[in-house]
C-alpha cells in the first residue's frame, strides 16, 4: 500500500479554530492531504483573526459574527472557504480531554476519533486576582463586543498591565475619548519584554496620548463604586473610579484540559513539542500559543504567543504529515510580532537575553528609531519603532546569523544590510 493510499483513510482532527488551527487545515489541503480534516472550535463564531479585537472591533470598525443573530457584518473572519477545502467545521464545541490509547478526543458534545491530532487551543488571558463584575478580559470576539459600549460611553477606564494588550486597549480607549489610567506592577511598560533602558522610553507615549500611567502598583480587586459603577482597589490603599477595569496581565497556554492525557507540558503549561512540533504522545502535534519548541538558533526552548508563530508553525506539521520527517526541516523561526500603540507602529524580531548588547539606531525620543541586540557582533534581535525596513532586513540577517559593524549599524542612515561585515 502506498503512503498516499494509506493517508486517504486517515483522519486529522484539529483542536482549536484560531489562526494556528485554521492554517493547519489550509496547509494540509494545499499539500494535498487526501484524508479527512476536521476543525474543532470552542466559540460559536466562524473562525476569525484576533489582532483586530484590540483595534477595529473595539472602536466599531468591525462587526460581530454572521450567523449569531446579530445581523451585522463579520469582517474579521478568515477568508477561507472551508467547504471548498473539504474541511469539516465543528463550532461551539470544546475539547475536554484526550485518550491516546483509543485515539479519541473528548469534547463537551461527546468523543471524536482521530488518527492524527493537532493541538491548537492557543492561550487564555490571566484573570485579574480578586476581580469582580466590572473586570473584563480581551481575548475573544464576545469579549470585544462587551467592551464596545463601554468605550462608547467615554467614561473613565482602568487598564491593568502596560504590556502589548494593555497598551493597545489603552490606545483604542483614548481614541474613543475615554479617560484612561494604566496600572503596571513593574517600574516601566513592557517589563517582561524589554529592558528598562529601552522600555522606559515608552512611558512618555502614555503621557502624550493623555493616558495616566501608574507604575510600581497592582490592582488587588474591583468593588462597586460611587461616581462610577466600579472602583479598582490598588495595592497602595487608593482606589480609582472606573466604568470598567480591563486586565492585560499576560496569557498562559490553554492546556489545562490535557491533564491525565500523557501529553507532556513545560513549566509554563505549554505542550513540550520537539523540533518538528510533535508532542510526547505519538500522533499528537502542537502549534501556536499552546506549544513551546526547541530553538537551535537561540539555544533554548521558546514559547511565542504571537500571530506569526501561529501562522508559520502549521507548515511544519502539514509537511510532516504529508511528506514525512526527511522532507521536513526543523522548526526554528525567527520570532516576529508587531503592535500599534499611541500612533506608533512597533515591530520586534528575534529573541534577546542577558549578555546581548543593545545598539541604538536613531533618537529614541524621535518618531522613528530602532534597537539591535548583538552577541559577539551577531545580530540576535531587533525592536523598531516606525522603521519597518529595519525589521524586514533584520529578520533576514538574524536568519543568517550575520555579523554587523557596530559603527555602521548605529547610523540610522545606513541600511542594516549594508552594515554587515
């Protein structure tokens, strides 16, 4: 029996209908997978892209899901014809467990058989400790729809966390005309991502946008208020009146449902995938935010909660299933993500750590600048504000492990590709 004839009778079941799950289905069909493909999604909406949730959906630029009774336009849905691809959609159905010995996925509507199972359940936001009725999260379309009237009221809002999501929500709220206070436990924005000498430069972005940034404090709870429906209680004993409190304090892999399955998880709760995104259980793979993978480039395991990782990882799994290991190179991308906040386009490529030396390109107090991180002269990572060409060139240089001339690389007028030794 040929490999293709054998594959034609096999079932691929994908748990999770976000970017990683959808792209896995698309890539399988584009690589002529002849067996069945089933895509399972916990939400009732047709699969959609998440980045617009903190932008267009909040401010009214995108509508709710068609087919949910709202009658509005759903313009953030993936442009994928699942019927034409022969992909079965099972929406509003949540994965609850895996029984590898039986090759079955348990769901809240009964078990589903599989020959190959792809875990693509993404990440879930960390809830606000002690949060009450006024506490919100921003992860799903329904979350964004609940927050739209809150922004439309133009009343005071409290945002917990000055990370990527917190900054993007604060940006949308200020654009909507809401007074905004952002509370950050660390001493500067993006504390878990950037070193103080870089992230400290972002503080003034909040001031220029008219948002108040309070650092070195935490929100300990949300209680009924007086002048506003709620008050955010702070660790210093003070309280902030708010129409709503929105938490952006991080996300964790949505893998709790895998308990008892035998699928190994790392210390952060992510599926311990190998260099071709296979889990510890035969026939089970993991892509996107729910999986960590070993990076030979950086000499460590990476957990990347960003759109690009969910886009490119499925290509490896689809190649592995259709062509085999010999034809599938190890998964070791240059991580990339982007953010729009306070009128600035921010991009980051690579991964930097202790021992990497920062090199500035341009004035960080100006509208456009970059920071490169070098180790032994090799470009390891790059943050760019308003300099997309730096990122486009930088990603290719990181892939090549290019060595830069620091004197030329620090001159913003010199293209990065021209600063290679």
